[in-house]
C-alpha cells in the first residue's frame, strides 16, 4: 500500500519516456531502455520519499550555575582588652561587664565579648 503511489509515478515516467521519441528503424531498443530506466529511477525515488522519518527528540542540558567570585568581607574588630574594645562592647551590649569582659546573653549565661 505504501509503495502504490511510487509505483504509479514510476510507471507514468516509464510510459512517458518510452513514447517521447518516435520509434525509428533500429532505435526501438532506446525507447525500451529509457522506459526501464525511468521506471527504475521513479521506483527508487518514490521508495526513498515514502520511508518514514524519525527525528530524535532534543535533549535539554541545563547550563551549569554561574560561579560568582566575591571578595571576603573584612570586619574591623578592636584588639581585645584595649580601650577601643571596652568602648565597642559597651556600645554593642547593654549588659557588658568591663571587669570580666563578658555580657549577659538572652539565654541567661555570661559570654565573652568578641
């Protein structure tokens, strides 16, 4: 059933090419050869066009995440037990005890000011 159209096209080409030139004496074999050649070419072309085509589905590959280089943040902290450190901890923590260098945390324990 699939080749019926290609056979019909090949037969039409063979018939058209065999009757295209008038048969002269001694050249009748040329018309037969042209008809057979047209039939063969039409059959091959028709079968090639009638084959199903399979296409592979595209495969999506996600690009890798971008690499972001950020500089390491620099924090200034005064050196411990210096006058700047005492002032820093007193500003930051209201419960800072300058005698021990600790503050009272929300958990109820004393922590060293860092």
